[in-house]
C-alpha cells in the first residue's frame, strides 16, 4: 500500500528531514549547553573552545537541510 | 615559521651572593623561561631576604596611591630608581592620609544627617511659631501634612482623641513646580500641641512628619542648619584640597615606586624556583637557541667565574614559542588560544591564515555582507584593545571579509540580490554585467560536490602533514599516516566510480583496491582497532557540506528579508516619506542582524572545520607557552648597569 507518492511525499520528506535534524540538534545542544555553562562558571577563559563544541551537533541539522534541498530539487524537476 | 622556535635548555649555577645580581640581569634580558628545580640533593629555594620588606612597601605604596585622587598616568615621566625601598620608606604621609580619611568620613556622616534634617525642616518653614516658647513637660508636639480637603476630617479626629489640643496651620512649602507636577489639592502643615502622646496612632487622614528637635521658629532653625551645612562642606572641600596637594606631590612617585617594587617583588619570588646548597644556587630553564650564546657571554662577562651557564641535552618537552609574520598574528593567537602546539610539532598558523578566511568566505559569499562585516570588524577593533580576544577575532573577520567579497561577486550575491536586480532597483536599468560562476540555490548539487572536494583536499592535506611531522620522529606512524591518506583517496575513487560512474570503469575497482591497501597498512602499523576509525573519514568529509548548508541558509534568509521588508519609495506625501524612512531603517536593521549572524556562524563553522576535522589528522596541541622571566616597564628605567638607556632622570630629582 502506498501512503504517499509524487511531489506531496517529497515535500513531506523534505520537511521531516529538517524537522528531525532540528529536534536532534536541539536535544544535543541542550545537554552540551548546560554542561558548557557549568564549565564557564569555573573557567570563563575556555569560552571559545566551548562554542566550537556547541557547533558540533549542528551537523545533524545541516545534513537534514541538505537532504531537504536535494528533495525539493527533485520535486521541482 | 612552520615550526616553533628551537629552544635550548640550560642550567645556571653560581655563588649564592651573586644570585640577586643574576636575577636582575635575567629579568632585564628577558629571554629565559625558568622552570622549578626539584631535586632531593638540593635544598628548596626560598625568596630573596628582602622579600618581606619589599612586599610590605609595595602594599603601602598601593594603599597610599589608592587613597590619593588619581592623576593622568600618561603624564608621569619614567625615572631611574636605584633603591626603591629607601625611597618608599621616606614617604611618610600614611598618618596624615589616615587622619584626613577618618575626618572626611565623619564629615560626610554629619553632612548627610544635616541634609536630611534640612529636608524635613524645609517643609514646615511656613509655620511662624517658636516651639520652644510652648515648652511644657505635659505637652507633646506633632507635625502633620494634611490635604486641604481632609482638614475637617482631621479636626474631627483630633476632637475625638485629644481632650485638649491646639493647632497652628500654615501652607506646605512645596515649590510651585512640585505643586503643578503633583496636580493635587494644596497641602497644609499643622502643628498640634496636645497632652495625648498616642495621638498619631489615631490619625489616618494626615501624614505625620518626622521633624528633628530645634530651637526657635522653623525658619530660624532652617537658616542655622543651612549655615552649619555650608561650614561643614567648606571643611570637606579644604580636606579635598589638601588631598589634591598631596596627590600632586606624591601620586607620581607612588606610581613609579609601585612599578619598581613590583619588579623587585617578582625578582625576590623567582628565587623560590631555584635549588640551593649551602653556598651555591642552581636554576634551570629554556631560552631560544639563537639567543643562548649571547646570554652565556653576557653572564660570563658580568660574573666572571662566579656564575656558570651549562647547556643541557635531555628529552624534557620545552615550552613553545611561535614565530610567524605579523599578518598571521590573529591566527597565531587563535592557535595558542585553542591549544598550544608542542615544541617539536608543526605550527599550523600559516595554513589557517588561508583556510579559515577561505572557508569563511565560501560560507558568507555575499559582497554586501562582506562590506558590512568589514565595517563591523573595524568598529570592534577600535572598541577593543590589542591582544584582546575580540580584537584578534575582529582582525580575522576583517581578513576573511575580503574572501567573502570575492566569492560574493563570483556567486553574484549582494545582500540577497543579484547584481542585475540591484542595478534595476537603484538605476532602473535592465540587463546584467556578467554571468555568475555559480548560483548557490540553483546549482546546489554542484555546490555540494565542490564542498566535498574541498573537504577531501583539506583532510588529505591534514594526513600529509601528519606524515611529514611523524617522518622525523616515528617512521612507523609516518607510514600509517600515508595509509590513512591512501584509504581516503581510494574511498573517494571507489564511491565516485561505483556510485556515480565517474573517472571511467577502472576508477571504482582501483579505488577499492587502494582503500583496502590503506586499511591493511592501518591495521599493521597502528593496530586493527583503528580500522573502526576508517568510516570517520567519510563523516569528516561530509562535515564540509556545512559550507553549502550554512551559506545557502543565509542566502535564503537574506532573500526572505528582501521579499518581505524591502521598502517601497513613495515621496508624494509626508506620510509616504516617513513610512519609507521607517521601513528602510527596519530593513537595514534586519540585514545588519543577518550579517552579524552570518559572521558569527561562518567563523564558528570555519574554525570548527579546521580544529576538529583538519587538526585531528596531525595536531597534538599538548604544548605550553614560552613565558620568559621578563620585566615590563612604563614608569621606570633599569638602573645603570642593567642595560640603562642614555636618557634618564635621576632618582634624586624625585
């Protein structure tokens, strides 16, 4: 049984790719952020290094964004 | 440049009585990183004998300086100080400063109390009555502030709660401005003389005023207190004047002595890192190899055979001193800030001088935002001081915005517009001046491919650097790095050949074979467990997709701002002009915010790709910075015999 097909399915998939990435990134950054606050309270000079770690999970969202873009490209084609 | 400065470890030993002179010499020369000597055969070092006196005088000078009104430090000329302890002990204004300080404190308290009394009295100066003439031990006096409308109610309250009382009523002494501002009915001041001491607890329709005890009429008391206040303020001003006199005489010398004594204190403390016997002292440290001979000659010239310098050759890790051209200074700052390379490894500063700005430029890639970010960077540099983190990052932004501009022009992006669209908006003319090299939205697949190629080259460069670094230390690890490089290149060709049919029919099998050889090498030279790390090469390369994703995300947001907030010019009516000006401001503000966001994101992601993906292939970063025992002088010259300059002022002038 086919639930979704055609451009509608692609659009839903593109949306899910970004939404899933955003939720995953937010989840990871919530944990990292609270830990970073703990470290910063004692070692504020480490701020820059910690911001780099904060950027690590953004890859999940960025890959989701890329996937959604490819899907939208396919949809337009 | 690509390697930290070579260091020479050395040991200095000499007679104990030469120790203070040697410390002074090393401090002025400032090329030796002193390490703590710990040995069971040697006594633990202790500070120089006059340390207690130096630190006591240093604290004294600091407290005297803080008690005096501050003066402009830039106006204080540098002096040559021979004996700071003697000079400091000759300054004997501590007792006078203490007395002035306590007198000022007492005066401030009195003035504060008087001002409060005056404020209270000022409300009842309209009452013409001398309270002292009504003095009676059975009578109590209360002052109330009553709203004129509430006066009748107030009287009824008095009737019901006081058997005997008398009232004196006068208008309240508020200024006309206060009355106008309050827009309330005029207030009255009522003096109630009664035998009932509990009266105020029954009065709810009026506010009781706390008036201090006074003699005579309120107005007379007010004038008397005003005179007293002005006398006290005069006394306070005269004390301040005396402080200014003392400051102009002693502040400069206290500042000079503070610096001279803190230099002395540093010299006294450093002896704690030495090792001692009964007659000798030992110290160890590192200096740049190029300066070792000069240092040894200077010591032997000054101390003859009383102090010896001996080069040491052991395997202890020296401190790291990076040396790069001044243009790379902010990137060197970043390298040291993230993790200092050890003294034997490769200094990646010069590579990041190009990679960070290029990655930043590829992410922002907007000529309009590049110009705004240049202005932002210059402003931030003016707002922060040199050597500060913000200053150095602003310099990186400034360099990187050049690449952002170049890529912006190449991709035809000007704050979310194409150049043709922008020309049409500004001049009304149609047509384009050039064809863009790439459209980041329409050629997204090509852009993704480019970012993957950039990632593959960047990571491959990391492996190759790792090979070069290990070649001098450990051949086995060097070969392993080559195997990683082979696995990466083989993997890329295998994926390109099998999945996309690129590079001909042989590319896939050849790539797979090369990858297998690489993996075999990794298993042999580094261990089979490292095979689990091989897929991380793919994820590291994929990580470079963020260049496209963050960049395209920024571009889409810029286009959305243009779509929704671009103001429409309507100069036919004043309202139209106002709406246009307001919406233009809002539109520009959105773009400034977007530019700031792009600057931050592009820098973080550009730096992250270098630190995590690139550095991970070759960089250890387990070094510690070279911190020479050196002196920084602003207000003092070194004493003669310690490299003193020709132009100097003499101590006796002070």
